[in-house]
């Protein structure tokens, strides 16, 4: 009897660690994990991660997840209700059905995904800037674009919860309770979806006509157990593949024994990684880092030095025309190798630097002449190699707009000579002891700020007159 009791106790899920419990659940749902990898918190860059037990060749399947194990509005117990009531769950995010599923599953002791969701007994490990105080965001991340993005997020989340989610859960008291399924939990689950969900890529269309149609709406997000444990680097060594029956994590290059297995979340700049996932890649590791120059900075530069009312009127007319062309474009994006929005910045520079006669012709012709430069030529012109060869007036506009952007970081940059604003952050980045002594928030903010300023200072160097 004692032996039987002992066996029962060992088999009792409550005696297992959350990770052991999850791995047993993986077996039950037929998630197949290669013997060459294991999940651990030790030896990983952050939290849970996957490590190689043995050398892995390119093209090996590291794990296979049956679609029945995925968590989304189509697999949850609530799927029929969510489908039936779909029309009243529409929102700008498109995430409400998944978030309602997660509100239910996360708080249900009977949830099929309880061993998976129990890996997050709380969401304190999520450190998105949305969980920082507004003062901390505005101080540490000023100029990076993140505080504004977070303010928009929080306003949209509150609106979505109040106008769509709360009325729906109040209508179904047998499934949800506003006292349990609060706005606070909803915000945490939004961050969980931001950090851990996946979206299925659209199948490529063979029909050219269909390709020319408007872009399809993105697939709704879904939770993919095991796949979401892999950490991200831009130079990843594994990739998630989608098949009709399952999802497979496949190595994309050889992985040595003891190495961490990394997926990629896409081409993400450090500000995007921090905003959406709560972490950054160390300086120089992120080949996809970018810096934005607000389009308004180009306007501000264009109005500087205007001598007469006629000149000001011309600038205002050009700006009005440019705003119509650009529509909702808020910023131009520059990466490590040049401008990523080259067509847009090319248009802005052409319009803003036109003479009165050129602008008059432009309006009369209702646009450009037929012999416009092709996209490839424009792309080359706005690469790091091409920028120094741009027209002097264009370079001056870019240079001064970049300088204005650097000043927006608000850490005394406007009182420093060019380069000094970089030096203070660079000294901190290169001092490993000082860097390690920073809080994770200060360290992440530094990585974002420094990466962006490096790109802007390089751009200012390339556009010196």
C-alpha cells in the first residue's frame, strides 16, 4: 500500500515542477520533441529556452506540434459561441476572440491547456514598456517612438475592453466574471499575445490578378506551445514551418551541442522588440535595427531660414501637397545600410526642394513626368553608398532633420557637439561592469537609444556638406 501511495504521489501533477508538468502534457497531446534538444531556464539568454543536447544538422525537425494542441478561438471550448457571436467581437486589433479564449482558459482549473498556461503563474516576467510607469517610459525612452506607441496601445486596449469585451462577458456570466476577468488581466494577456503568439503566413497566390488585389488582412494570432519557448535573435538557427496537420520547428543551419536554439520573430528593430516583446538584442547583434526620422522634422527644417511671406506660402503649399501624397506616413525609416522607405523620402525631398517654377509645373501636370527613376535606382541612391552623392539641397534637408531627431532624445544632446551625445552612451555600452549594474529597463532603453543614435549619427556623417 505504501508503495502504491508513493507512486500515486509521484504521478500527481501537483508534485511536478511546472516544466515537468508541461512536458508530460506535451506527450499527452502528441507533441513530439527531438531527443537532441531540451527545454531549460539554465544556460539561456532569458527565461525558458531550448538547448541542443547533441550536434544538429541543417534541416532537422526539432519538434512537431499537432494543430489540435494549438490554442486559439477555433480550438477552445468556446469556439462555437465565439463563431456565432463573431460580428459583435470585431475590433481594430482583431484579437478579441483569442483574448476571450485566454481569459477563460487561463482562469479555468479544467482547461485543456492548464499545464501550458501554468508556465506563466503570473505575468511578472513580461516587462513590456506598457508595464513601466509613464514617467519611466517618458524619461528612459524619450525620442525612441516607444512612449507614443505605448500610449496608443493602452488607450486602444482600454477602449476595446470597455466597449467590446466587458459587454460580452457580462452577457455570459456562466463563462466569465468581470471581477476575475478584469481590465488588468486583459492588459497582461494582450502583452502575453504580443510576446508569445504566432501568425500563420498567407499562402502565396499563383494567380497574378489575386496578387494585385488589396493586401489580405493578417491571420489572427494563435498560441503555439513549445514554439513560444524559443528565444529570438535576428541571426536565428531555427524556423517554424506550417503544414496542414502540424507545425514544425526546423533547424536552418547546423547547431552545436550546448548551443541555444533560436527562432526569429521577423526583421525587428530593437525599439519594436522592446515594445512588443519586452527585450532587446545587444548592440551590434541586431542587424535589423532602425531609426525613424519624423516627417514633421523635414517640414521644420524646410521652414527654417524662410525670409519672406511668399517663400513661406510656397513651403506651406508644398507641404500640403506632400501630406496628401504621403497620407498617414508619420516617419521615414533608416536602417544600418541606408533608407528603408527610400521611395517615400525621395518623393518628400523632390517636393520640398522644388523651385517655385518646378512646383507650378508639378501641380499643372498633376504629378511626375513619365521618365521617373525606377525603384532600383532610388534604392541605390538612398543606400549608405549612394547618400553622399545626393544633391546638396537634399543632403542638407536629411542632415538637419536627423539632427532634430537626435535632439528629441532629451538627454542634453542639443547642448553637445556632434558625436558627444554618442560618446556617453557608448562608454556605458562598452563598460561591461557598468552595463551589468543597470536595471534591465535601463539597459534595454540604452540599447534602443544607442542603436538609433548610431544610425542617425552615421546618416549625419554621410550628409555632411
